[in-house]
């Protein structure tokens, strides 16, 4: 159980590291409706699917914070197993298309992925758990964060980490842009909001506003 989930809540969020670069994959679901989304399936498809089955959830969407290889590698296997559509921001489609090159650069076996089924837009309703997509470019042009206001939980991908931010020296990264995304979009959320990061431990908006080494409020 994460700090964002309580025994009384209908909200489920389980985050755990997967894949060769230990990206945090999140299963976000609702106990009442049984609907769930898988965020950033970067590997270990069998582990992800086993937890979905244990939680008795029906996956209705596979959504990505961005298209770096460590966040997308198992998307095809998850889609094949669940039939759920794949979502990505259009500005990261070029990264999706260069997955083979990404894999080659870091020595990871390449497995082709199906095309995304839908493209995410800023402020898009995710139609599950009250989630909303927020466009937070900078780490990549199409980087997204997913905000669950009712549950005061943000899935931030590689935009914001505990005490740090996503690197901006990869394809399409831009430091001023990620700073703007964090200050203008993420730091406008409630201070007590839990931040589920793309790598490493959870943090909170208030803690990062006060203590982040790169972007302070």
C-alpha cells in the first residue's frame, strides 16, 4: 500500500520498479467500478498482469508519461493481454518511433511496439479514478503528468523527482521548459499532494517546493 492509498478508500495505486532501468510502473484503479489504468509499463509484463489479476481489476487504458524506452517496453505485451488501448502525447511519437535506436544505445533487447491508439491532450479527462492529464514538457516534448485531485495524488513520470528533476539532455529535452512545467503546473497543486515519481521514492509537492535542488517555489 502506498502513502496515497488507505484501507477505507476505493482508490488503488500500486507503484513498483520494472524493466532494465527500474522505471516506476503504476497500477491506478477503483475498487467499486473495477476499472484501472496502467501507467508506464516499462518491463516485467507478467508481474504487472499478475498484480492486476490479484487486485481483480479490468485494465481500460495503458497510459504513458513519455516515450523513453524504460517507460514503454512492455506496452505491447500489456495491450495484447488486456486489449486496452495505448495512450501517448503526440509530441513524443518521434521517440516511440525510434525505440529500436534507444534500445541499441543502452544495450537493451528491442521488441517492436504497436502504434499508440490515442493521443493525450493537456487537461484531458482520463475517464478513470477522476484523473486528468497535464502536459508537462521539458524532460521530453510530450511529457505528461497525471493528477488525481480527489485523492491528492500526482503521477509525475520523469518530470519531478524527490530532490531532483528529469534530465534534459536527451532528444527534445529543454531545461527552461521543464522548470516552467514544474513551477507553473505542478507547484500549483496542493502542498500535501503525493508525487509518485518515475524513478525512486514518492515525495510531496510541498516538500519539493521547499527542498528541491533544482526548482524551488
